[in-house]
């Protein structure tokens, strides 16, 4: 048997048209779609997220509404014909306080100590646009409870993860060693990683964008 006969050819589960564009540079979100048999085109959608969050918080918007606003703003950055654009965003909320990606290791350590032994919610928003119009939106709200880990464990965790903790709003990657931080997790795994995949796929199937 030749080596070539052992190569598996992935079959995409999306329709030939329209194209699917992910308005994000997030490797995690792209991987979630690709693992589901969808190969999106990716486009960076640069917006001043910190300014939008600050304004939304000052106006009294909920964390979920703010995440939806950010997801839509990202999607609106992509103006291309014959495509479905997916925008997504995620905000971590703990007892009314919103958290952002930590700037450095010290910020990540302080944030994890603040979340230790407490439950928090990840408001994971996704918006689908076509021809400049929002055709669907959804917010998932997984709830995660951190265990009361020791500071020695925390330092070992930060040493192991390195700069990877700076890429997550929670300073953890649940798909990696970040799972050791938790005692309870409720919600769709993909939504925790930043994209409510099950409801998104349901919508895309309903509209013929992926195979039903």
C-alpha cells in the first residue's frame, strides 16, 4: 500500500455559494469553523474595541448587548459582494464587572486571582450579515466557576502558558491546561472558545449556506 493511499481528503460541508467570510483574525474561531467542515475566508476587522466597550458601559448597556455591538461592527468592516460575513466577540462578566484581555503577565495573574473561587459568564456574540444587513444574531452565555487554586499552582500555570494567556479575555485557554483552573463549566465548548457554533451552524443550514 502506497503512502498516497493513506492521505485523507477533507470534504467541505459548505455550499459553493455564497462565500463565507470570517471578520476576525482569531485563529481559534477559524479553527472551530474549519473543524466543522467549513473553510472561511478570513479578513481582519480592526476597530477600537476598548473605546466601544467603555462607551457601552457608560451608556448602561449589558455585556451581551455590547458583545453584539462589537460583533456587528467587525462584520460591517467587510463590504464584499456575494458573501456571508460572520462577526464575533466575547465579553467576560463577573458580578457586573467586565474583563478584557490582560496586557501582561502581572495583569493576567491579578485577573485570575480576582476570578478565583467565583463564577463568571462569557457573553459570546455572533452576527451574520449579507449585503450590509444583519440577517441573524445570537448571544450564548456559558457559565464557568473557577476553583480555589493555590498561588503556587497559578505561578506554575502562568509559566507553562506564557504569552498564550494574553490572547484570551479570561487569561485562560479551556482547550489547554487552563482546564485545571475550573471546578464547573456549563455551556457549549465552542461558545466558551469564542464562537457559538451549534446555533450558527443551525442558521447556516437553514439558509443553504452549509449542507443540511
